[in-house]
C-alpha cells in the first residue's frame, strides 16, 4: 500500500489524532483476504486505530454510515473516524460511495482509498475530484503494507 496523494484532509486528520485515544476504522473491501491482511496490519503496527467493522460492498458502507438496517445500533456499530475503502466492489463501487459521501455531512469521517486499481491515472484523478487526498495501493507485499499502515498513522500524528 504505497501512499499517493496530498493532504487536503490534513487539518482534520490532525484534529482526529489529538482528540481521541482510539480511532474507529471501517474497512470496505469485497476481498476477504484483503480485509484480513489490512486488519492484521492495523492491529500489528497502529495501536491507536481499531477496526470496528468490515463490509464487502458499497451498499453496506452506505447502510453502515447511515446507521440503518443491521447497523442501526451505534453501540454495536460505532460511527467510524476513518473509512478505508476499495474502489472495485459489487453492488455499489467505491466511486459511488465517494459520490454519495459528497452529498452528506460527516465532518468527523476521514476517508482513505485502499485499492488495487490506483495504477490507472484516471482513477486517481477521479478520487482527487471527489475530495479524497489519501490513497494507497494494494499491490504491495505484507511488509510494505505494514509500512503503509504505519505511515498512515504516523502522518496523522505528525499533523497534530
């Protein structure tokens, strides 16, 4: 997961990292193995990030963030501080979720794209147009994944 992109959300990330002890993370990816590896990396090297839920398609992301259906109980399904989202998912893809997010007001939610399709320049440009400045490639080995997750947390803490 190599970092790509700038820091438009930097002040928000800094605020996030200075106000809480643990930060709730929602992982959205249709690939169970990718979710497992991302969660393992987070648990391994980022003690301030806690994965609170995993979903496998964009429709589930929207339901989770909206607190509807099986996600209505915020005690069991807390609103995330950070959404890690893949672009290529069934039902609704990551782009559709990002477009939906642009119509909502979730100022406390930070978003990072974690995808295997970032080699496509048009995807990166579209992500930037949708307001996401943090994106990471899945096309790495596990050691690079650990470094990327650590980098993500370290960058957020440095901005505090």
